[in-house]
């Protein structure tokens, strides 16, 4: 099964510790699936209601493949709309 997620990359924080604190807050948002700190930025993944929903600065759409053969979600980045990936 493939699901659409939004990957959100934050603006830089003062330090990795500040980014970690911010990620703790982000992890409480509805739709939050996974996140990590990369240097002094947060990178988080959120379920979207629609595959065609609007994207904002710092966001990109990714697709997760889940199923019996995977443990958790396998994230595959896609910079193109889903319709053009199979063309």
C-alpha cells in the first residue's frame, strides 16, 4: 500500500539541542508519522489528507510503501507528481 506524506524541513535553529526541542513539539501535531534532527534543522513526515494538497516552503511530497513485507514505512522521495512517476 502506498500512502502520501509531506516532508517538512525546518529553518535552522540555534543548535541541535533547540532543533531536538522543536521536534518534540512537532511530534505532537496531528498526522505526524516520523521525524529526526539533521544538524540544526528538523525533518518531519506527516500524513496528508489528499495526495494533491498544496505544498509550502520547506515541504515536499514523498510516498511511503507499507505492507506485510516491510517493518514500518519505506520512504521513497518523489520530486515529481505521482502521475508522471510512472510515465
